[in-house]
C-alpha cells in the first residue's frame, strides 16, 4: 500500500512538471511572437523612413538644390577670405595705432610744456613755425596771458592730466579712461581739455570699446573742430567703425577727414586706409 502511494505521488509530480514545462514553452513562444512582431514593425518603419529620405533626395535633385548647396559652400569660402582680409586690416590698424600712441605721447609732452609755460617771446629768426608752434598758437588765449593779467594756477589740473596720461602710457586703459573722464568733468575749460577728450577716446579704443571711442572723439570734433588732434580723432573714429564692421561709415569718415584736414598728419594715413577699403570692396 505504501509503495502504491509513493508511485502515485511520483506520477502526479511528473505530470505537474510536464505542465510547467508546457506553460514555459507557451510563454517563450508568445514572447518570440511578440518580439518578431516588434521587429517587423521596426523594419516597416525603417523602410518607410528610407523611402521618405529617398523621395526627399529625388525632390532635391529635381529642384536643383544641389547647385544651391554648392553656391552656399562657395559663399562660405568667400566669407572666409573676407574674414581673413579683415583680420589683416585689424592687425594693420593695431600697428598703426601703436605708432600713433608713441608719436603722440612725445608730442603731447612737448605741447604740455608749451601750454603750461609763460608766453614765448616774439620770434626774431626767419625759421618757419613747426607743429608745436602751430599748436601753441591755436591754444586758448588764457594760455598766454598778458603781463597785466597773470596766468591762473594750472598746477592742480596739470598734475591730474599728467596722472591720467601716465596711466594710459602704462597700458592701464580702463583707469586712464576714468581719470580723463573725471578731468574733463572737473576742468571743462582747461587748456588740456581737448587733449584729455582725445585720450579718453583712445583709451576706450584700446579697451575695444569702439562705440565709446566714437562718442568721445565726436565730442572733441564738435567742441574743438580746429584743434590739432581733431584729424587724429576722425582717424580714430574711422578705425573704430572698421572694428564694428561699419565699412561704409569708415569710408565716409576718412573722406571727410581728407577733405576737412588735407594738410594734417592724419590725411596720408586716411588716404591709405581708404584705398585699402576700396580695394577690399572691389574684390568682393
């Protein structure tokens, strides 16, 4: 009896195992079916996408879009050339501006000595007046007062002006601009005000603040159109416009400089710069 029960239990255990195996096989079959269905769907989607891409390519070819793309590539190449030419011009501007800074620093020092000193005696020689003599002659009248009216004490403003200029020569352009701006506000009628206004614009230019440079130099030209730094201010405006890609504006400024100040030291530089801009435009 005991052996019968054991055999019966073993029989049912085998049946149960077979049933579980069958269930697992059925589940595997279902999973395979689902996976195959998903693969079929993805294949259909891929084929549909490839069909749409092929249709688009066919349409592009039929509409001549390939030629248009080639034209775009050619334009990009031309833009690359223009960019390279502008970089060369930018380097030329920097070199020119550095030369100007060196020349102006020396000239400004000599002018300050003339402006702050007593009235010079009448010349007795036939030597023609030089640039420094011309600048001294165009300085405000209170720079050379008559003996009956002593010259005002310019020690404080001269000290402030030299301090601002020293910052510029040291390459501290932001501090120099702030110092020149404060000087102009404190001494609006100073004989040094035109030069301070010019160097303020140049300090902005050296910081690549080209809009600020233009605004500062325009003030100099408006207030002191006959000052010897007015032509240089216009040249600085043109170079600032070039940096801002305002080529037409720069050309107009250079033309105005040449017409208004034809014998200034800035006029030959303006002619060369204008010729370079015209050459660049003709190539494009």
